[in-house]
C-alpha cells in the first residue's frame, strides 16, 4: 500500500523499479556476498580452514549491509551498475587467486 | 523509494516483517520453549525418576550394551546430569554390505536406562526435543527445504532488525513509553518496548542462528579453499574418520578412571557424552566429550582413548580464533552453557521476541484498518493477514498445550504414539486456523485466545488425574520440576485468559481492540 503512493506516476520505469530493487537485494546481494566471502576465504592471512570459517561468519553481516544499502539507494540503475561492478571485480580477484594457485 | 532513507527503511521493515512474521513467530515460540527442552522432556516422561552418579551409571550402561548390542558399530552414552537424571544410550547397528538400509524406528536403536543399567519403560514421546527440532527443521516437510526457509526467515529478521533500528529516531526514549488503551499507538509502543528491551539479544540470537547453519547457507567460504566440504570437515574434525574393525576381540578397560582423567584435565568439568567405536575389538576407541554446561563454546573439548588399553590417543586439539569464535557463537545461540538464572533470562528474552513479532504483525493490520476505503468490508489481502495472525498467535500456543495434553491422554501402548502427540499439536493449530476463518474477526480472536487459555489451564488438571507427580506432590517431595511446570502452565493460561478478556471488553471499533500480547510478558 505504501508502495502505491511512492510509485505514483505509473510509468513503466516506476513500475519495474521495485521488483528490480528486490531482485537486486535478494539475488544480486547474495551473489556479491558469495564472491566476497570466497575472496576473503582466500586472502585472509590465516590457515585455510580458519580463513574459510572467518569469511563465512562475516557473510551475513555483508549480505545484510548490501540489502540495506540497496533499499536506501536512490536509483535502481545505479544499484545494478554497482552490483555488476562489484561482481566483476570480486570475480576477477577470485579467478586470479585460484589461477595463481596456493590453496584448494 | 524516493522519499528518503528513513521512509524506505520503514517500508523495508514493514514488508520483510510481514512476509516472514508468521514463521518467525513460530520459530520464536518453539525456540524459546527449547531453552527448557530437557525439562519438558522430563515432564513428558514422568516414569523416569532415576538419579545416579555419572561414572557408575555409565559403567552400568556399558554393561547393558555389552549384553544386548555387542556387535554394534558404535555406542553412544549420555551419562545422567543435573538436567536429565536418566542415562540415555543409542547405538549404530553393524552395517552389513549390500543390505538394504531399513528405516528404523527410534526405539530400535536407543534406550533410557536407570543408574544400575535397567531399561526404564517410558511412554513413547519426542518430548522437548521435538519443539527444539521444529525451531529449525519444521515438520511434515523435507529437512533441507525447512532449513532454507528458516534461514531466509532469519535473514529477513536480521534486515528487519537493522531497518527497524534505523527507522526509530528516538529508540531510547521509546523504551520508556508504553501508553495503554490508545489503539494503534499502544500497539506501536508494545512493539517498540519489547524490541528495545532485548535488542542486543535479538541481534545476537538472529546472527548466531544463521551461523549455526552457515555452511549450508553460505558454502562459498569453504568452496573457495576446498575441493569438497568433506575435505574441509575431515581437516577440522579429524576424529570423524572411521577406523576399520580388525576382528580380533579385546576386552575394554573400565570407564570410570578414564572419566576421572578427563574431568581432571578439564578442571572439574563433567563428561557430557561417551562414544565407543568398534566396541570389544582391539581397534575400539572411547571418545569423551566435555559437558555443554561448563563452557560457552558449542564444540566441547574431547579426549580419545584406546578402548583396549586405556591409553590416551588424542587430547583436545587447540582451535584457531575463527573456529573458536564460531563455536562460541553457536553456543550462545543454543544456551546449553546457561545456569538457571541465565536460562530464565534466555527464556524471558525469547518471550519478549515472541511478543515483538506478534505485536508487529497485529500492528500491520491496526495501522491499515483505519485507512481502508470501507473498513467494514476489507479487501482479501487484509483479511488474510488478520486471520493468519489469529492462527499464528493463538493457534501455535494452543497446539503446544494440546501436545502436552496428548502426552498424558494418549494410551501408552498406542502404535506411533509419539507421532500422534505431534499430530495433536498440528491438528489443534489447523483447527484454530479454520475457526479463525469461519468466525467473525473479533469473536475469532476472543475464542481462539480463550481456547489457548483453557488448554493451558487443563494441563495441570489432566496431569494430576493421570500421573502421580504434580504440583502438590512435588512440593512435598522436592520434585520442583513438576511444581514449576504446573505454575508455568497456569501463568500461560492466565496470560491468554487476560488477553481473551481484553479482546472482548474493548469497545468501539474492532481496530482499537486486541492487545493480545502484552500480557504474555507476565506469563
């Protein structure tokens, strides 16, 4: 109900803005969190098992932070750009880390 | 979402709260009850009265297993403790190559023994353990789905807490504001007061709850470093690996001295469990784990001895900072370390959380009723929320009371008795839902709450009529569990009765009515 008031001008952009935001928060947020956790697990300066657990423990705080940030951001477009940039960056870092070996 | 940060957080709080509110309410109710799961189990098995010293009782249990299950792959013994006077044993029967993995009933692989190794015949029940498992496994659905659902609810809860904190400008002032009889304002006050009352607890319990199943929800931290989760667990818990039975028989050393060694090593802490792998074989190992009530960390230290010689194979491995943190987080959530005072605080905080979620759900309807185009004929979504609120808030507690009643009333020899106790809970819950749909809104609240009150009030009565232990005998013999349980039931009955009365006496618009939850703080 509160929703309707906010999206008063029922343009297409306004109508898909909220679903895109929710999708970004739940799916995009989880994806970026996963990549961040995987990266942390590889770069934290401790034993592999310890780093894995430490990164996992932090994961829910990261996820919650991303969700809150997404719902407070102004533009949906910018949210998705940020999500994709973060995913690319973290993904590349993870890929590079696995390529250069070490653990696993 | 263009109306500024606080408004978008308020919307986020409202809708995440509503979507998972009912499930969270059920999780809060059963999780709160689970802090007394041992006590509930004891009440639900009134036949068990054994008390014994742990070491002789464990030796007696081993003798019993020796006699009845000499060929098992492993034995698992929980010695008697302050919270459970009986000795619980279960065993892993020998796996035979090629044999179908038959579905076993619980009683086929477990038993309850007294201090001298005799089986205590008890009514078949899952006791408080069921409420504990429902908290994260739910029921009538695959466990894995349930855990994902519960995890999603917990994640929504975390977001709802964060956005709730951001939404409230005057979070401290709100704590001292409780205005009765003011309709929507009162509901908001109750929601705020219960939320702020134990805010650190809710944050802690939500986060640590997620951590208990973190490797299920967020497996990528392990996946980044290990080819498979099994490799990770094998590295972290090395004693998980099974040793092959050699086939050469060997007698085992007495358990008492080993328990004494462990207790000395752990600065006086008791042994919480004894696991014997490959009993009566030269390869037999005896693993002793520290009792959960002596440290916050959930992963108790363990010591492993060779069964045939009594030589210590492995002491407690020191764990790193992250593992220790995880262990403490899980321990904080489960609260097994808590003594009586702290345990009651856990319980009260849990009730506070239950009221917080319940009042939030009611607030959603109260807030919107005034704004409805035609308040006498609300739209479908609104009615759905109203009815589900009744079913969730009055239905589940009524169901739990019915679960206790079924424990006393179902015939002891009945087949699938434990299952029918559980069915009683859900049948009652479903009945309240149907009732809530069928009746006019306000009548539905009054009658459902009255039903819950009546069921709780009848628990002590039915108990006194069916079992020889109750509040009066308890006071005379010092059987305080039965005293406390009856008092708790009566307090819940009073609480729900008060709520039903409140719902019926509030006049004017139904919107201003039901302050169902405040009273439960008293209960």
